[in-house]
C-alpha cells in the first residue's frame, strides 16, 4: 500500500490508532507463539483459531490506518473488533498451552473469551459498519438499520454466551439482518448520492458473504466435513471483506481521507479472496460428493470438482482485473476499443474527446488531459482531476507532439502496470493528435487560399471596373465622335479614330497581360523559363528591363512552376511600381541533393528605393507568401547592400 496524505486532511488520532493496531497484532502474534508451543492435534477449533488470528491482524491494520487520519465510529469499531477477535485467539491458544503445561495462571478467567470475545466485533463488521460508511448524515432508514444491527449483535452475544451453542433460531436473525444490511447498501449503490456510490457494489457483496458465512454454523455437526467447511468459509470471507470496505471508503475519499492504494495491491487482495473462496468450494464439494472410502476415489472426486470450478474462478479473476485495471489488463482489447472511438468521431474536434474518454474508460481513470507541445491550454480534458497526475510524453515518428496526464480514481494509485498501459495507449492518442493538427492546418490553408483567391478576384474586378470598363466606355464615346465628324471633318475623324485604335491596342495588351499573369499558356506548353522570358518581353515594351536567368529542367513540377511564376510576376510588378528603378534581375535555379532536384529558388532583385523594415506589404506581398506556404516553402523580403529590394522564395519540389 502506498499512502498519500494531503495537508487538508486532519482530525486523526495517531496515538489511539497505533495502540489499537499494536494491541491487535500483539494478540495475534502471541496467540500464534502460544499455539505452536502447545502443538495440539488438528480439529475444527484450530481452523477457527486461524480465522481469529487473520481477523485480528487485518482489521487491526485497517483500523489503525484510518483512525490515524480521521476519528470516526467505523475505525473505532474495527479496532475494538480486532482486539476482541485477538482476545478470542489468545484465549484458545493459552487454553491449549495450559492443557499441556498445567499450572498456568488465570486459565479460568481467560478460557471463556474464546467463545465470546469475537462476537461483538465480528457481527458489528457487517451489521453495524455498513450503515456508517457514508459521508451524508444518517437518514431514517439508516438510523433504523443501525439500531437493529446493534440490537441483533447484543442479542446474539447474550444468547450465545447463555446457551454456549449455535442453532438455527440463533443464527437466522443474524443472517437475515446481514442480508437486509447488504440490500440497503445495494440500494444506496443504485439510487444514493452519486459521490457515495463508488465501491458500494463490492461492499454489498462482502456484507452478503459475511451474513451467509454464519449459516453453516447452524447445520448439524454430524454432516461430513462440516467441521472444515465452516472455518474455511469464514477465512475466505475475512480475506475479501476488508478489501471491499477499503474500496468503498478510499475510492470516495470518505471522511476526508486521501489514501492511495496501489492497483496491484487491490487486485491482489481481491484475487486472494476469490482464490480462498475457490479453495473452500472445491474442497467442500469434493468432500461432500458421494464416493467410496478409497483414497483414489476421493482424489478423482476432488479433481473433478476442481476442474468444474476452474472456469468460474477464471471468470471471477478476470472480473477483478477488469474492475481494477479496466481494458488495460488486455492491451489488444484496449486498442480495439480506442480504434472504435477513432472511427466513430464525426469531426476532428470530437476525435480527441473520444480518445481521451476511451483511455479513461479503458484504464479506469478519474481524468485524462492532453496537451499539445508548446500550448498552455489543454487540447482536451476528460473528467475532473482531484489528485496528483501521472504524465506520459506523446511521441509521433520520434518527435514529441504533446503530453497525456492521467489521475487515478480517489483511493487508487497508478502502478507500473497502469503506467505502461497508459504509455502504450498514448501512441494512439499521439496519432490522433497529429491527425487533428493536420486537419486544422488543412482548414487553415484552405482559408488562406480562399482569402488569396478572393483578393485576386478583387484585383481582377478592380482592373476591369477601374481600367478596362472606363476605357471601353471612352472608346465608345470616341467612336460616336468619329461618327459625328466623318461627314463634316474627315481628317479630324481619322485622327480621332487612330487615337481610339491605340487605346484599344493598349487595353488588349492589358487584358493579355492580366490573363498571362493568372496562368499564361506558355507556362503549361514550354515551361517556366520560356514564360519568364515572355514576361521580360512584355515589360520591355513598356521600358522596364528584366534580366532573366532561369536554370530549370523542362520536366519541372507544374505546381512549383506556377507558384514560382506567380511570385516572380508579383515581385516584378512591385519593383516596377514602387522601386523607382528601370529594371530588375530575375533568377530561378534548382538545388539538387546529388540524386534528384529537391528545391526551387526564385530571386527577384532591384536596385531601387529599397524595402522598409517592418513594412507588412499589400495584396501582392500576401499573395507571394501564400503561394510559397501552399507548397511548404518560405519567402523572405529584405534590402541587401548596397540597396534595393530582394525577394527570395524557396519552394520544395515533389519527389518524382
């Protein structure tokens, strides 16, 4: 057991807790020493002695641990019960030693304790304690049940002491009241306050088993092997019931306790209880089966019963592992469950939520939180953490992509097995994290692309509306003027017509230039180098000189070529409009890693006014940046010495 005590938890009684635990253990140990010194022969009383020794040690420990942290009637009852059970064991061992060593003092006073001292504590365990395991005040049903449980305990103690026998009329009220108590615990488990339901299912089973373990005491002693069945049943139940109480108390952090029990310890304790039940059932049924007196027949009967009970034991053990570890006890099943949640997510936002919930459910966790690397806020959080979290790095293709942090339910700590399962499932979460990130990046790229396309359409609309539209309207008016002059002044009409023809030629060149800017046919037909030289020829007619150096293969990737051409067109247009220079240099080269072309570099350099640091640029600059980022490339604008502006784009090329 690993313990974690918060500073807020107080109100314990360490000294009485240690006194009760030490007293119970001293009685248990001294009883064993005296018993071994007496060396008696095997009988039913010795098996009940073993039950008392185990009960004193187990309940004394539980009472000491809880009472040291919180004063409450439950640990007090457990402690006093452990001392009473220990006194019964000590009385039996002392009496056995006195039988072989006459003259020991106080035998007459100590001997009756073996038949009476165990009664109050043992009965209170399942008739009184379950009514008190709660954080809320006792309601009318609980108060009634508590009074009835105390009354039944007192009645059995008085009647058992007076008659010194155990009959059906004596046992029936105890078993009946115990089953009533178990039924109330089950009712609270199904309909009680949500924060008090955790673990009450196991407490129901433990209470019912404690009640039913008293039934064999009322059976005739002449039944075969009953002398062995009675104590073995009590021993099995005593191994199971403390674990059930701890599950109910610690899983809810009841009474302010913040005590962490290792999952391995919890699973081991429950498994030991189930194995003890298995041994009892197998042994009892084998002994009770009708067989001959031969040793071989008894062995065959025992083997047959053991084989019949093995599937049940395996099923129960698997249920224990499912309860404690969840699907984490079977990594393949856990991954299948996560895969189902992976496929059921309809949107990227739901994917991480489903994965976090899947990990929490599969490993029986209180909360699961996932962070992306470099982000302060969690990507997703499932559940509300109430304790210290265990963190596991999320790695995808060797690179850290995030962290997953998990907290165990109250009263349970994550052991190495649970942490290993969390790490194994973390690879699935890391993959989901990368898918969500890729989906978000794709959505962002689509948004940016839509923005750029919208800006380009606005540019085209502006060119058509502010340039081509008014020019055509002016040409139309000019043609009307030609029509009016042609009869009265043919020379003036001819001159006006020639001017209109020049304007029309200019607009035709503008439309062609605009269409080529978007995607010139020559780029698709002859490649990037030819398209850049044609661009130089167009600007040369307007007096702006382009010095083009293009060293690219004819089989260049079309997407990279289109992006490079678009960047070059925007950079040249900006240089022509804003630099004040009469030309610029355009250089396009391909870098190679020795076996294949891997990167395309575009450099546009002018010796004009230069680029002001901190200037954000306009539509053209954003368009160049988007064209580069669409391919996963980079774009840098700077002013190299001795002056001017330089645009450098590096575009990765797809592998052929």
